């Protein structure tokens, strides 16, 4: 499935997670769905890898988590962006657009 | 802030692991359920939907490991898990564990002992308050490199009062004293100290008090003493009532005013006093006063730096004072220069010798530890190979390589830590043995070897380093396993790993060969006691010492005592000859004097020849079996009234009158008149066995009197019996006179031989240990190789190989490994012979007999180690071996 879909470069998953959560609090499954939606299914994200990323980000204090109740009335863990997380997202976005611009420029001129 | 949250999280994971695991599982289940529902909505069958959801999720096992690392207990939990798992693994293979722990324990134990020796002599500070502020003061001449801790009393007082950098400066001096207690006289060692001695050190009395300044102001006015704790316990049974009561020292009455605290044994690391008395009491303690005379440098000074003053500032300021004194008293103090060193050993020269000696010991034990660790590494490597399947399975279900390596490393560090604990226990046992085997000396020599915190931390550091160092390679090797390859029932670790193990064994054999050679040579040189060249015959001779000065003998009374006792002893049965000497050769110290031949201008101070001087009575040379090369022995006719005569040694004769007959020549010596040489004695060793040939002059005891002396008796009867009859003769002449240091000359030699003895015992035991470890190594590698080759051996036997052939094949492999190791060892031993030669007497460092013997010994041991696996190989049943293929 989706052999042509590019794998995520190292370290960008965290940024995507932060981006997805910037739209509001969400459980892990929802975060995955949101990333897929935003990327219009062009990216390949192994769903399981989301969780280590979520735990890692939580450790850094960029997101918070708590147990809540899902749409279908089940206990689910919800993740929420913290203030530090929002700031971090800004930093990452700026860094990324800078990088992609630079790489794009090199590729166009070469 | 961040780390606090992390710590809380990890703590929770560690304490409530199940809960955290449950949460993670629940969260993931939720995810998979939602995905499954979604898939069903898209039209999949429920089964396909779930399968697809799980596939999408990825490798759950791997994810769990990573998640656990982040969310869960992380290293704490992992460590705890690994420790428990490791302990199970070690219990499961007791043979491996036993050999590994024994190797490590012995290796580390040796290191603990040697390090505790170094710690005791060189590292452990004196038990005083703020020892880092206290420094011994060494005096020397600006242009001369030789400094020693010595100072005259007048200079001490001036420097103490004029300097601005020391908060206090004190002097001490150790002296033999005669203590009368419970009707018996004993010669013991005590300190004469300045009144501020305890105050400068910051040592409080355990009982009673220490000296006051008033008690050390005027000569012979305050006969008081502070007892050492040990003396109080041993001699006075720890009786508090001793304070204030008189005790007899040198026939004078002294009052005990206090007891020093238990740990405090004076300002030297190995010489411990029985008691301290004020320096002003010197006249009562020894003949002649050292309190006067600016050139009389017989006191040992030390000082405490003022707060905020560093060592360099202190040195500069003290030398300013020294220069002032040099200008004021040019005769004695010109060019005086001072240095500060940590207190402890008397002599800086002795200190460097001790450092060199203990350095060599340390190197030896580290080498043994290296061999022990090689065994450990080799065993770990073999075990990692055996555990390939287990490791492969764990990797297949998602363990990361780092995680596996970490776990294997935990196991090896665990092993080395247990090894360290064992090592400390073995070390403690060895220390008890070492304490018991210190040589008998007249000195209060104490070597208080202890497992202090320095030793323990050294051992723990050593264990961690060896655990990591020798566990790392096997751990990395094992975790590199190719999963598929390993699961396919392949047991051999591949050729690389086999070579690594064989290489380790080759190294072991080489190292133990070198150690065995060194030990063999040391033992051989002990066999050649005569080749050590002491210059006298230590067999069939005894000696006793008396100190007439302590009993208040004057010169006239003393001389008649010496003469009478010698005559009486010569009349005893079995005595061949008996003669007095002021100081036995190869005791710890010698005295020197200026000498130059008659007819030469007096050489300048720098070029003045210096000779060891002795006072000897008639019959001393025959009693020691020192041959006379020319001239005559001293005789009764050499008296205080007859012309001054000397006997010189060969070295002096050759230096002063090369190619001429020295007998009848005359020389200037010290302040005495010109003396005539009447005899030449054969060369010997005087201070230490390793000394360079020294110039020696012997004066007749009747012309240069000594207040204490040793009587040497050559006898044909049992030495102990002879000593007790000599004691009887002394008693008859003076029942009050204490005899000290009664022993055979052989025992006396033990002191001089002590370094060599220690060297031989240490080198010998460590070399044997190294050999055993190497044998274990050889056995291990061969047993393992036979295990690996069971199939092959089975096939060979099925094809018609006989048991003998198979055995030979295995033996050959072992012999090759051993032979390579021995060749390396041989080359190293020859390469090191230059270093080793300096420690040997009478044997060459390339002694062929030793080399041959060690080669045979090691070959035999290695062969024996191989023969068990070889024998086992012959017992392989081809049917079983092939069926299990």
C-alpha cells in the first residue's frame, strides 16, 4: 500500500503532531487521521510510531494528556497543546519553511 | 522543571509499572478498534478489517520497547530488569559464574592489598585536624639537591618566631628509651617533642591532657609524658588511674599526664612511638644535649600553614627567614634553603624508593588482573555464542541492539561487582597474613594496612572499568548476531570470534610466562644469599644489643662492661668468637665521617670523601666471618692511651692508595688526629644490599666509644640456647640493664632482605595465580572448541578415525596456542630483562635454568589443561553426534 508515498524525514513527525494538535485537543487515533487529512494521504505514517512520538513530546512538555471520553463513549487519552508547545510549533514551522525554501532553490538552480 | 516531571513519570512507571503498561495497551487498543470500525465501514469483513488495522499499526513489540523507554521506567526499570535477569542467568550456569568470580576475586584482591599498602604509606593523611595544612620542613643547601627533614634547635626557635606564614611550627625526634615497668626493663621508642607539638597538629588528649608551653621552656624541669593509646592499653591495661602516677624512663621518674587518641601514632607513617616527652627533657633521655648548637641538625620540624597562605607563599617567606639566618650565622647557616613536603616518611629519598617499589608491585597485580579479565572476556564471549539463539529470538520479537548490548553489559558489570566484593574479602585475608609476616625489628615499625575508603573506591572503580571494558566487546559482538543465521541452528560463532578467543588465550599465556620468569628469578636470587654479598656469614651467629647510655654508664664503666661481657661470653660453651660493634651492618641507618689520606691537602667541602664509620671491638671480624685481607684485627693493646688506629675496607684502601699496601698508611678522619691503618677488611654491604660500594673505617671501640652496641657471637650450639646463656651473663654483670634486639644474624638479615622477600612472595604468588588463570583460559577455549566440533569429530570417527587420532588433533591445537603464547612471553621477558636485572642479586635476568624450568612448567600445565577436553573428544559417540546434526 502506497509504495510511492514518501516516508517522513527524521524529526518532522513531531512537528506534524504539534500542527495537528494546534487545531484542538485530540486522541492518538484522531491525530493520525488529522495528519493524513492534512497531507491528503500523500504521506506514509506507520500509525504505531505516533505513540512513541506523542510520549516523547509530552515528556518535553509541549503537550499534555488526560483521560477523556470519546465520541463513541469509550475511555480515550486526549492530547492538548501547551503554551510551550504552541511556541515550539512556531519555531519548527519557521525552521521548516526556511529549510524547504533553501532546498527548493538549490534544486531549481541545479 | 522538565527533569522533575520526567523523574516523576519514571518513578511512577517504576512503582506502578503494571498501571502504565495497562494505560499504553488501552490507548493502543482504542486506536486499533477505531481503525477496525473505519475499515468495516469501508466494506471490509470484520476479520480483514482487524488484520489490516493491526498491520497498519506496525511492529507493536518494537514500538512498545521504544514507548516504554520514553513513557515508562527507562533506564531505572531496564536496569532493575536486567539485574534480575542477569542474576538468573548467572545462577543457571554455576560453573561459568564460579570461574569468572574466582578469577576476578583473586585479581581484584591482589590489587586491593597492594593499593592499601600505597594508601597507607603514601596517601592516607595523618589522623590530625586539617592534615592538608601540615607540612614537613626539609632543610638543605641552595646548591645541593639533598634535602632532609632536619634542623637545629636554635634555628627552629628563630624560624618559628620570625616567620609570618605558619600558624605553628613544632619539632620532634625519636629516640630509644628504657622503660621500667613491673620490675622489667625494656627498650622502647619514644618521641621528644616541642611543647606545642600536639597543639600544632590539633590533636586532643584522649584522656588527661597534652603538654603546656611551660612544660617545655627550661631544660630538665618537667618530667612528664603523654602515652600513646597502644602503650596505655598494652602496658597499663587501659587503666585510667595511671594518670598522675610516676613511671620510670631511663631510671628517671616521669609523670604520665595524658593518653593520645587511638588513631594517633605520631608524625611518621610507619614508626610509632610508645610515648612523647618534652624536648627540654632530652638530657634525661639521651646523652648529650641537642638543644644547643646551631649546626646540630637533629630535630625534625614541621609546620601548619596559616589560613589563606598557599604552599608557594610559605616556601618563599620561610626561605627569606633562612637567608637572614644565613647572614647572621654564616658559619652554620650559609646557603640554608627550606622546602615543604607532605608529612609522613622521614626521608624524601626513602619516599621515592617506596614509590618505585610499590609502583612495581601495582604493575604486577594489574597485570594479573588483566589476565583474570581476559578469562572473563573469553568466558563472556563463549557464552554470548551459546546464547545466540536466545539473543536472536529476542531481536526477532523486537528488542533493539542497544537494549541487548545494555543487558549483556549489565551482566558483566554485575559479575565484576560481585568479583570486587569477593576481592575485598580476599584482600582483607591477605592483609592479615601480611601483617603477621612483618620482620622483627628493634624499631617500632607498624604498617597499619587497612581497607579504607580509598581502597574500596579504587576497587569499585576497577570493577566498573573491567566490567565495562571486558564486557563491551562480547556484548557488541553478541548483539550483532544475524537473526536468520542464528536461528538456523548454527552454533559456531564464526571464525572471527574463535580467533578473538584464541588471541586472548595467547596473551594470557604470554603474560603469565613473563610473571613466572620474574618470580622464578626473584626466588633464585633469594637462594643465593651469599651472592647478595653482605660480606659476612649470617649462619651460626647470634647478636644481642645493649644501650649503656640509658642506664647512665659513663665511658669508663661502659668500656669495662664491654670488655668483661665479651670475655665471659667467649668462655661459654660453643662460642667460637664474640665481638662488639656499635651498629650492625644492614640495620636501617649508618653514620658517616669525612676522611682523606695523610699527605694530601684537606679537600674542599664538596670534594671531601665521606666514609661510613663504625666502632668495633676485638674479635668482631672473626665473629661476623669477615675475612681480613691484610694487616691485623684490633687487640687489647689498642687502648685509649695507645696511638690511634683504624681498619678500613677494601674499597677505601683502593681509592686512597691504589696499588699500594695500605697497612701502615695514615689517614685524617673527622676531628680526630691522624690514624694509622692497621688492617684491611673484606668489602661487604653496610646500609642496603643494593648500595654502591661504600668507603668504611672501623675505629677501635676503646678509642671511639659508643653508648650502645651489639655483641656478635659465632656459635656452634643452638642459637636460641646461646641467646639465653648470653642473657644470663648480662644479668650477672648488671641485672638492671635491658637487652634488646636479641636475634640470629639470619633474622637480622631479614630486614635487609625484606623488600626482596616481599618481592618474591608477591611475584611468586601472583605468578602462580596468573598461571592458574591462564590454564583456565586454555582449558576454556579447548573445551569450547571440542563442544563446537562434536559433529565434525563424530563424522571423523564414523569415517574411521581412532580415538587416539582425535585426542591428538585436539591436543595439537592446544599446544599450538600455548606455544605461540610462550614465544611472545619469551620475547617480552628478554625485552624486560634490563628492568628486572636491577632487582636481582647473583642471578642474570636471562638465567637459562629459570627460563628452561618455567617453559617446562607452563607447558606441562597447559598440556594438562588441554588433556581434559582432548579426553572428552575421544569419548564422542559418532552415532549421537551425527544424529543431532
